[in-house]
């Protein structure tokens, strides 16, 4: 099955669903992106788009997430492309949100081929169950994020926990600092990715972040990584 055709069809459907409507609809669309590089010459580019009714309480959510990964095996460059359309539910409440999603990952390579180089949620082809809990409170206190997913096709678990506190607060921007740790486990392998994060949160809901830390692979070459990421609301 052609991943490109599936992704284009899904994005077109999401765009049609997210087209401007009346103010009562309170439609919400969000885009995320991550770029990561490590000292073992691995490059990860990830992007995602989600959309659904806004407002507080439970509401359906539709989205697609994909990534491109390049890494070395000896003198050979390996390229992996994965895309995961999904549907789910999100509960928005004062100071945070929770979500659960079910999707299918289409990948150009099996998950075990990728496990030795990237600590990411969508590895290999198969049904993926994922969920998350975000709490930012009033923005002046401790905030945290818990994410997790399980790929039934690759028999792989991925989780990540992050916590931040305010570093400085201005009229339109708040800077937050904290730490995170990700864990990857599958058939015959596991890995950890601890690191530090620096976030710049705009009052309009835009979040830009920088991160750095270590990738600790079971039986593989450990590496130091740096990354940049963003989360931008396209409509509320």
C-alpha cells in the first residue's frame, strides 16, 4: 500500500474537515514538528497535524503523524519513512488535556531495523494505541507531560515523561526549563533517552523548544543528541 497516497488523502480529508466554519463550531487544529540530530550521525524529522472540535470536555480528534529517519549502518545510509493516520478522543479541561488515539503505522522498514538508532513511538508497521496527559496549570507552576504508545505490529512500547518550571515570564512570552526521559522497549531490545529541555511559550499557544541529552541503547552505540521542536495552533 502506498504511504504517500494514504497520507495525501488523509491530509486532504483533515483540511476539508478543518475548513472555516461558524464561530459556534469552535474547531481546533494543531501542528507539531521535531528535528533531532545525534553524534552517531542519525537525523530525525517528524511532523504531525491534528484537528477536531474545540472547547472543554470530551471531543473526537483526527490526525496524522509521520517522520523521516536517516542513520548509518557501517558505510551504508538507511532511510526510513513512517506515517500514522489516527482517530481518537480528547478531554480538554482547565489547565490541561488528556487523549487516547488508535491508528495504523505504515513504515518502509520493520521496527527492529530502526530500534538501534531512534527512540520514537512509531516503529514498524502495525496498529498503534497511544495516549497522553498534559498539565500546564496556570502557567506559573510546575507543568508536566506523560505520553505513551504501543505498536502491536512491532510489539514495541514507547513512553516519555517531561516536567518543566517557569524560568522567566514576560508580557507575551514565558520561558520554562526542565527535564524529560523517554523509554523504548521491544522484542530483544530497550533504550533510554534522558535530557534537558528549554521551552518558549507564547501567550497565543505557540510553543518552541530546544533539547539535549543522551541516547542509551541496550547493546548499541550510545549517542549525544540535540533537537528543536514546536507546537503551533492553526485554529481554535
